[in-house]
């Protein structure tokens, strides 16, 4: 796909600015972090390349990644450290889609490496899913936050930001063509399905996406972390593992019939 060109819209054209964070300083600290994290991302890519030789698919994916790193399709790029793109094998039979990178993901340049990632990893392990065999990405590729003192507090992406970022997830899905996609939470479900989805109504059964593949919707790991008490968190983890077991079984079925 030599030089796949992905037109990037201007923030001003889209009118999807990010007023809550307009005051956030684009400090030198960010530049220093970006340098470090870019190295982290390079290391992750190198590690993946070592186990997966270059193919046309990989080259196309890396071009997409490069384009995504320069994304200005909405205003979020102005405040985040870097684009956090998806990662994992390009022939994965399951693609997990989260909401947006959190504070730690923004710094590391990798999805689900913070507290929500730890809960996600533990649930995957309990369900018997090896994270290194699945592709993990987010509906929105830049961290959206509000500053409280020095802390960057997660701020949910709005409909305009989710829509602007569908460009990337759709291209990721076009390349990877996962037979089964998992929406972790309502933002991911909205991005994938194109409309508001109530998790409790669709949980545990597949939805059909426009390309004919299956989309399963389950809770976002952060929503479990935010549950009011330990009992609610335990129940949240149990239901997530239950969903992941169903998802694993279904992905195996789909792979056999491929
Ligand atoms: N939450 C998400 O939705 N994605 C991440 O990568 C981390 C936390």
C-alpha cells in the first residue's frame, strides 16, 4: 500500500475543540516524556517485528500507525503526550477496544498498561486468554483529561471526538479483520456500532457489525475499579471473566469455521 494517504482534517474545520483543557500547558516536560515514550513504542514495535516478519499487512499497519501519530482530526492531540495506537498480532482472532488511553497509557504510548490494564490482564488470565494473542486498541487514540492541580483526571470523550477517531479504528479493523471484536464499555460500543448502546441490554450476546463480524459488549475495566465497594468490584470482575470465557469459546468456534 506504498504511501497510503490518510487526509487529516483540521481541528478548526471540525469544531471539536477541548475547552475544558484549553488551559493545560504544553510544557517542556511533555516533550521530554514524548521522547522517552517514543523510545518505548519503538521497543514494543521492535519486539513485535522479531516474532512477526514484515508482510504487506504489517507494512500497511505501520503506515497507518505513522499517520495516526500525526493525527489532528480532533483537538485532543494538543494536550496528550502522544497517540496511543493499538497493539498485538495482526492476525488476532479477537480485537479488544477500550475507550481512550489513561494517564499511564498516554505516557507509555501503549494501551491498557495502567490500573484498568492490570484488572483487564487479570480477567484475561482467569478466562484463559493470552493477551499476547489478541489485538488491543482504543476507540479514541488520545488521552482526554482535565487538570486538577498537577493531576490529569480522565475526562470522557464526547460524540465528536469518538466520531473523529472512528477513522483510525475503522482502518485498523479493515486491516486486521478480526472475526470477533469486543467493546469494553459504552464508548467503544458506540464507536463500533455507530449508536448509543446500553451494556446491560446487549451483554452476553453478539451484535453484528457492518462488515458481518461479531461484536461482543462487556464492561469497561475502569467502571469495575470505580464501583462503590469491594463487593461490587468483585461482582464486576466475576461478570467480566464470565463474558471473556464466552468470548474465548466463541472466538475458537469462529476460528474453526474460518
Ligand atoms: N482505559 C481504556 O479505555 N484504555 C486504555 O488503554 C486504558 C484505560
